[in-house]
């Protein structure tokens, strides 16, 4: 129930703070965000790093529900309000990293989210500090973001000692 609440909460907040009129400007970055998550889920299907736990719907449908609610809402609030100064950008990123990490921490404590294969909240924090700047980069210079996105899974597999043979 927490995960459904979180999704609906994201949509409601985005309804008030998001740039709905210009959603087309953020569409490719939204798709990039969604595709990154789907790729991670696909690559780690047999050895997941995390799973959503829900008694209402299974992990796959919970993940898909997040992909079509939380991620687009995030992009439509995050990118349009991006400041110009680098110090303010860092603060802006830090706010989103904090929100994502805190909500995940709460989900773990409530039993709606589980970690596997060495993943933990600290990896989430680091990953979020990488992910949000990459989303900015994608919005401004998509090809550079794609190059970085192609390298990240290899780094994660190396750090977490996940062998490539487990990929289906």
C-alpha cells in the first residue's frame, strides 16, 4: 500500500509543481529514465539488487506502476526547476537525492522494499547522486548521457561482483 501511496503522492505533487504544459520537452529524458530502470531490472532479473514487496501486486507490476507514475512526475518537477548556478544545482540534486533515499529507507523499514546481492541504502544514496546529474546531462546533451549509461552497468557488476553469466 505504501508504494501505491508513494506513486499517487508523486503524481499529486507533480500536478501542482510539475511543468505539465511543456511535458514534450522532458519526454525523451523521461523515457531515458524509464529505460534505465527497465534495463537494470532486465540485467539483474536472476540476481536482483532490490525488489518491491507488495501484497497487492507483484514486484514486476509494482515496478511498472512506478515507471509510469513516479519517474515522469520526477522529471517534470526536477528538470524545469533546475537552477543555473552550479552550487544551486548541487542543492537541487541533493534535495531530490534525499527525497528518493528517505522514501526508499522508509519502504525498507516498513517491509515494502528489500535489498539483495550486496545492495544497500548507501549504494542507493551514491547511485542517486550519479543518476540525477545524468538525467540533467541527458536533458542537455543526450549522447553523452547515453555513453555514461552504457558504462554504469559494467561498473555496478564489477563493484557488486555479479558475474556476466547470470544475465539471461
